[in-house]
C-alpha cells in the first residue's frame, strides 16, 4: 500500500523513529496506511543499512542477458562512421549480410546507440505540403522502363568555379546510372553524358525530366534539340509540372543523399569533385541498401537495357499523303519555295517533318508521331496544338 504523504522519505524516517521508541508495528502500519509487510521491510533495511535504507534502491537488474555486446556495438559504430548518412535500417541490413551469425539488436536499440555517441542529427520538422498535381505516368514494372534525369543545383568548388552535376537514375531499381560534374548546362555537354550512358546501359523506354534547359524549352511542344534527339532514338518523353519536383520524388531524394555525401565540403577542382561523385555512385549502387527495395541494393535489381544504342539513327517515315520537309538551321520550314516559309523551332533544325493538308490552305505539321500544330498558307504562322 502507498504512503499517505507527499514527502515519502521523511515519513518513512518518522515511521522508523517511532518504532525505535517502542510503538507497536500493527498500530503504526494502520496509522501510516501501509501493510505490515511493507513496515517490516523498511524496519529491516534500516537496521542493515542505517538511514539510507529508507530510500528506494535501484531497479536495474543485476544481469541483462539480452544486452548488446561490445563487439556488436563496435561493428555498428564503425559502419556508421564509414557511411555517415546511413540510418539504423541500412546499418542493420548491411551487418546481417556481412555477419550473418551475429546477434543484432533491434532498430530502436541501434538508433539509441547512435544517438548516445552523437552520430545522429536531429531531424527538422517536415513541412506540410499541399495536394500533389495528379497526372498519369508510365508504370514502371522493370528496369529501364523509365529513367529520371536532372541537374542538381549548382555549387561552388574550392577554386571558385561552379559545378553543375547531371544525374541519371533508373526509376524502378533506383540504380544511379551516372553523376557527371559539368561546367554548364548546355545541350552539347549534356548530350555527351547521355551518349556515354546509352552506350553502357542501352536505351530506356521513357526519360522523365523537369521543364528546364537543356531538357525542354518554351518553344513548340517544349522541345529542345536534346529531347528531339531522344525522340529520334525511340525514347518517349515525360515532363513533370513546373514547380513540382515531388513528381520526380525518387530522383530528388537521391539528390539529398548526394549533396550530403559529396559536397560538404566540395572538392577543390572538377577532377577531385568527380572522384567524390564516382565513389558515391559505387557506394549508392553496390553497398547502400534501399528501404524501398526491401533493403536490397540497386545492383541486385538493375540490369542493362536490351535496346542497344546505335550511332546511326533510323530515317523518319511519314504516311504517303504527307509532304516531307526539312527544317533549316534557323528553324524554318519552306512550304512552297522560299517565299512561303514559316518559323517552326530551332530545336528541330536538320530534322524532317511531315505536312498534311487537312483543309484547303491549312496544314497539320507533325514530327514523327507528335502533332506540333497547324499552319495557314496565307498568314504562314504556326498555331501550336495545346498539350
């Protein structure tokens, strides 16, 4: 039974003192509202330990058979220091593979151990976001169904020059195909990175990007010369809504890990920074288990595409009733001679487009299977088709 007072220690001392003065145990227990068992317990403890015996002892068990061994703690802390951005789940999954006979503690125990040694940073409160923009995306059922590509935000190297990392990842397996530090975001530099990726891994079915250069423009159908090249290779294009990077969330989440692991602090020059990117790619693909993959590594799932890349692109074919015209270097199309031309797009310079007369003097302009807009012979002005 509990003691009927606020200051329990003082009341226990009063109880013991009155027992010493000769009062009966039964009467005192009834007065203080405790059982005789409790009264005798503190009376014996007082005789054995003195006044300190009236205080509560430690409830810590004398032995703990399930406590984490020092060897396991060492493995956990060593792995965390080797991979500072890894959490308890990844550490436990990796140790279970490397040391299958090791008795590993629960995730909560690992997290407490990391926190105790100052290896866990306090997480910022998540922002409340509005409803996401709904759009039908290509469903990924296998590797190379969809590749995500983006430029991670620029940052300054140690020598004062800006670095623009171009990243490409497989949407299904989270496999990081490349991370190349470029000096700018021009189309020529980006195309070289994609050519190297296509030669090594083959062609995807879809490439998903944002609406910024060099992936898209404000011109007709948002096409750039880079995205037009993808279409020529038989790759479909998907673009997220402007201002909504969460629609490509898997790739953006990878960017956060990339930033933490390779840019704090950055390398002194492009060569040193690229070495950091290459080490990160190896770790991300071959070492780091992924929660969305049931703690598997991307390398365990990803396989190169069966669609091989060829330098020789196939010719564009249009229906027989279409008139095929070539786009000039300045983005114009000559409908009937040089005096009857209209401006189309610089992005399609050198490409063949099809023109189909749908009514007298009105033509539908098509690039491959993509309808671009309508042009009138008299005003020679392209009227784009709303996406």
